[in-house]
């Protein structure tokens, strides 16, 4: 069921005058409604304005972008990075850049639509992808294969071990990962998967992402080697697009202590939830990640009747698979998580 609301969906939402706990969305660190984070953002709006419509190639340039991109590259462990106005735009810049006869594009199962060109289709299994890549290299190794994938994959083909990638001759392959649901959460300091994938020694590694999910700002980013990032900056695609609002980029720089605190809070909430839920094996989950998927529509209905709304819709289009997901966030209280866990346990008691 679709719900229309008037305010930001934080830990609770109001639907037709009734309050529900909300365990959905992608606000993993709960920053969009956090007062300290909002105040920081407001101060940066006062300094940098609400928007900046000029090209990054303009003869007048704001220093804040370069500062944030240096910080981001250092954080993830890449040589360089570049920011854009959204994660989708970042993915499209990368995807279109490789859409030429020098490369052959391969899409892993569940790859996000931000990385698609034209009518690209993902392989149904990672095994089928690997077989196709090896066949291509055997027949035409002059055309470089490029593999696109999402770092977070609920079939567990990718994070945390990316074990299936190790079956490939990665030294001959360009690897491009969307880490929108990992960066800000995964890793010792929220650096995401770049350092993990770097160990595989691919011909080239590029990671793109949204900065809006964990970091709470409207922006996207691409991380890679210095040569590739410099090349992407020279494109008309990059020069013709307005950048992320500098107030957002400045907030990313200033909010690092808040991010650290909120990550610790998130991991505490995850641990609390997993201790309270009995028979948690019915949920597909990954260690250290706050999203849990399931395939029981009756559970969705039961929880909604009990005052709890989750993520539940066809994504990314109406014909796609139904996405049913419980998302734990930093903004949830211990009592919120208790209420959710007790409702899930009660539902399973009725089924036994």
C-alpha cells in the first residue's frame, strides 16, 4: 500500500492521523532529522547559499569541493574522487564513459539502474556472468571487459567476501561497484568497500555512490585512480551538470564527528535488534548492515496493523520484484526496536 505523508519519514510517520513506527527507507544514520546535523547544515546554507548552478569548470570555483573530494578519497583509500549532484548522476557518468567499442560491459545480478546504458540486462546468476566474461577474454582480449555490480547484494554474491569475483582474471578486467548502501556504514570508519575490492588487484577499480543515504546530503561521488578521475572531470557530462550544493559538501566535511557517533549508535541498535528477534534466520541479512529483507507479505500486513510500517514496494519499476525490507537506523530508540522485535516474535508465534 502506498502512503502519502506531509513530513520527512523519520523514526515515526503520521498516516491519516495515526502514528506509526517506521523501519524503512535509507536514512541509515538518521541524520536528516537530527538537530545537531540540521544546525550544521543551516550554518553552511548561510555561508554557501541554497544552491550553486554554475559549472565546476567555471573560471570562478569554490574551494570546498576540492577539500571534500580530498577528504573522501583519503577516507575510502582511493587516489582521487569527484563529487556530483546525485548518486544516480555519478553512476551515469561512469556508465556512459565506458559505453564505447573499447569496452565490453557485463552487469552482475541486482546491479542498480544508475549504472545502466540503453537496454543493458544483468546476468541472472554470478556464475553465468563469470562464464561470459571468460568466454569474451578467450575470444577477444583486446576489448576490455568491464564488470558492474552493487556492493550490497542480498544474494550474498558480493559483500562481504566478493568470493565469486576471485574466480575471474581480474588483472584483465575493469571493476565498477556502486557502494551507495555501504559507504558511511561498512568498514572500520565507514569507508565502504573500496579497500576490500582494491585487494583483488583488478585492472582498474572505480567505486561510485550516493552520499545521501548514510551521509545525509544530496550528492554523489566517484572514487578511483587519479588518471581516471581527471579524465571524468574533462567530460562534457561533468562540465555541463550543476554540482552538488556547496552547503551539502561543506556539511560532509564538518559532520565527520557526528558520522562517527551515529555509526556507533547504529551498530548498537543492530546488535539490540538481533538479540531480541527470535528465529532471525528468516531474514536475509549481512553482518554489520542495517537492512533485512524477507518475502512474507503477511508479515508486512501484520506489522502495519500493529502500528509499524516497513519498506514494501516494487523497485526500481512496477514490473520489478517486490522489495520487503526492515531497516534499522541510528534514530530508532531502544523502545522502538523492542516494539518491532516483540511484534515480529508475536507474528511467528501465531504461525507455529
